[in-house]
C-alpha cells in the first residue's frame, strides 16, 4: 500500500505563489509516475500536472502551463507543485496521485483512472 500526504495549501491573493508537497510512503517511489489533480466545489476533478518516475518527463494542463512547475526529489519520496501567478480560478482541493507502472507512449496520463493511489488533498484558495 502506498500512502500519500499533501501539504502546503492555504489562502493567498491573486498573483501570489504557493508550493505544494506530496510525501509518499512507497519503497519504490522512484519508479512511480506522479500526478496532481484538483477539484473545485460542484466541478469535476481535473488534471493539473504529471511527472515520470525519474523526473525527465513533465506534463501540464493548458490552464496552468507557464505558471506551474512539477518536480520531485526521489531521495525524499516527495513530489512538488510550484504554483506561481495564482488566479481565483485555481481555487480547489489539490490531490496528489501515484501510478505504480511507468508511463508509456499513448497512455492518457490526464485520466485519473491510470493512477492507483491518492492523497486526501490540500485546500488552495486564491482571493481576488
């Protein structure tokens, strides 16, 4: 079983920055592709970003491209999401997800069903 714990959420103003962290318990963390998703009240959960096990490949939703950066530190079993130039529409609960099999060509990494474990989420609120 893989346990994921998100942290770093909070209340900020539009234009501010925030860094989310996701700590994982797995012994094979460096083999797990990781993803970040978010869900606002009354809306569907949406893809934000993903990163391959070794960190060489990263992916972003168009809505956050150029503002958010995903990274990981495998020695610390942690994945990060640096969020800059935050907007009110970024307000949501942010979830960290782990996949136990490496990404492959053609895989829809934006589909939440390709991930196997999920954290409980951390709230991000951006005021205008």
